[in-house]
C-alpha cells in the first residue's frame, strides 16, 4: 500500500488472473485456498481475512485524484476457472463497473489477437520499479534498462488489446 500511495502511475499485465487492484473480495478470498496459496504454506483463515482486507484497502488507489492505473490482461484471465463460477461472474460484473473510472485504463488482449510478448508471468510497473510475479514470490527490478524494457513490453501488449473508453479527467 505504501508503494501505491507514493506512485503516480501504476501499470500491470496479467496473463491468467484478474489483478488484485480489480478483484472482488470473494475472488481475493478464493485464491489463498488454491494448492499454491498461503494456506498451503501454513497461513490460517485469520491471515486470509487480513490479506483480503489489505487487498480491498489497496483498491482505494483507483479513486485517488492524480493516479493513473493501466491494467492489461489476456482474455484468458477473464475465463480462467481458478475460482468458482459464481465468484467469476461477480468478478466480471466488477470489471464492468470499474472500467469507466477516469483513473483506470482497462485493456483486454482478445484471444484472436497476436500476443506480442511471451506471456510467461505477470508484472507491475510503479513509476521506476518493476515487480515480476512468479508462483513462489515477487522479484523487484529497479535498473533503468530493465524498467524501460518492461515499459516497452506493456506498450506492445496495450497495442494488441481492446480498451474500454475512458472518461474525461
């Protein structure tokens, strides 16, 4: 939350799931129960409750004046059945609701589009920092060349995406 509070521009690419900044609480609650989730590493339900609460708090950045949030997802992220069908339906409804926010640019790369970057893992850009996600954790990259490379990857993915119309700022 501190990093997001200090950052003006947040950009994220997710090939297979809805990013935490856009998840419903139900969606966020189901992920820790997957075999690779925190419960399999010793966390308990109280810890899951705390994780979900923090994720919901983080979403306040979407409503802060001056923030720019860009999210690019592959269409498969909207259809991946890692959560229940009911939760997925609620998540899709949430995406429709937030897609009109002035601070958010929501981009979906459709199945029929050529994907210009290997969609091996998700990543987030915070001004001059990149966080690359893997199944076992996150890796931070702060070298200018690395950040520039990921900026380019994000732009290529945005170019392949369908984008919801943005409201005037």
